[in-house]
C-alpha cells in the first residue's frame, strides 16, 4: 500500500528528499520522525532557538516553522491529488512564508506543538486514503506529481531540515 514512488512520479528537485526516506511503511516513518523531531527541538533552549548559523539564514525557530508550513501545504496537495482533483495547485515562496510567519515572536514550545498537530493530521490523512488514491496524479507548481510521492516528500523534507539543524546549528 505504501510503495515508494518511482522517479517519474515527482519533479527532479524532490529527489534529495525522497532519497532520504528509508524503505518501509510511510506512516511508520512519519510517526518515528515525529518523535525524533520532538526530541530534537525539546532539547533546544529559547535562547539557542534564535541562533542562525550564518547572517542570512533562518533561525532554528524559523526552520521549524518552515517545516510545519511546508507540511501543511504539501498535505493540502496530498488531499487534493488523493481525491482526484485535477485543478493545478500553485507553488509558494518559502522565504516569504518564513518572513510572514514571524515565528521568532513565538515560543519554541508553541511552534513545536503546531508541528505535532500538523504531523498528526498528515498521518491521519494518509492512513485514511483509499488504496487506489496513491497512484492519482495531479499538478502542483506546474509539475505532475502523485499522491504517493507527496507523502514521501513530506517525510524527506522534514528529515532534510532536521539534519541541517543538527549539523549546522547545534
């Protein structure tokens, strides 16, 4: 049911994210990574959460806000494509979203609670999709993509950014 997407099911720029996702049940991967992400960010103080590893880079809070916003958008895409909606879905500018979110004005705990809520909603959506919906194709940001690919992109995107937090921020 949760078969890995083929390379022709998503745009090339998502390859690094999909490649990060281990073999196995995508719901289990999302659940495990929820726990790992909570553990990672719970270990960061409010003071450290404002750290940027370079002047023009996002703070740790902004990275977590970005992970959350992107998952919200990708879950919406997953819903639309999974339901067979052929309406082209617009792209978004991640930097504009980070700036508009003003996550540095929120507590890290609040941002983490938001991430947990979004991830749990994503898992619920994925668990309740009909089997045949996994192969549905839609159009997001002017590119063809499948429901299955979106689920893997969600997981890989979060893994990518958590690795950056571990390697460059902490």
